[in-house]
């Protein structure tokens, strides 16, 4: 059993390091997907990889609700592996970050902020930190804009 866990972690590590691709989406958010998975893969790893690809594909084709569902499936997949390593946490954080961007594009700023906060707590990497800073800035500007509109209507 332990050997299987180690082998799975090594397989995930090989997949991550060789095939992680960043894609740009609006407002300079960054999303991550796995382009080509190499090496041995369990069904769960293959399903995770597929869900991450679907998440980004739907995100970049302006289908944030469908993207969010695929991202949620990827999160479920990675969490059900019951593995802990830096690389698994990195993947998990990217899954949350991708879903956050989907939520943002669907108009759910609070959900996006929650997912990005979770992503950063799981693994504080440059992608999640950048995306969290962007969503906080957007949220702050939205609140300021709404406050200004409210004060104009009350005058």
C-alpha cells in the first residue's frame, strides 16, 4: 500500500513538472492545466488531469459555470487521492485557483475570494498569490465604485 502511494506521488510529480501549462484569462489571472500526461497514471490521476483540462478549456471559451463544475471535479479527484506532498498540495491549490477564476467570471466575487484564500492556504505559490491579489483589488474597486454610486444617488 505504501509503495502504491509513493509510486502515485512520483507519477503525479512527473506529470506536474513536465506538463504544467499556464494560460492567461481576463484581468491577468493565471490558470494552470496539464497538457500532456506522461508515465503511469491511475484512473483517478487520469480523471483529475482530464477535469483540469476541461476546467481551463471551458474557462477560456467563456463558459464559467461549466468550467467551475470541472474545476470542482478536479478538486474532488485530488482530495480523494489522500496524498500529501508539496506537489499534490500545489496541484490542489491550482485547482482551487482555477475554480476561483471561473466563479469570478460567473459574477461570484465572494466565492472567488473564498477559493483563492483556500488555494493560498493550501500552497502559497506565485500563481495563487497573484490571483488572490487581483481578486482583492477587483473587490476593493467594486466596493468603492458601489459606494460612490450610492453617495451620488443620496445627494
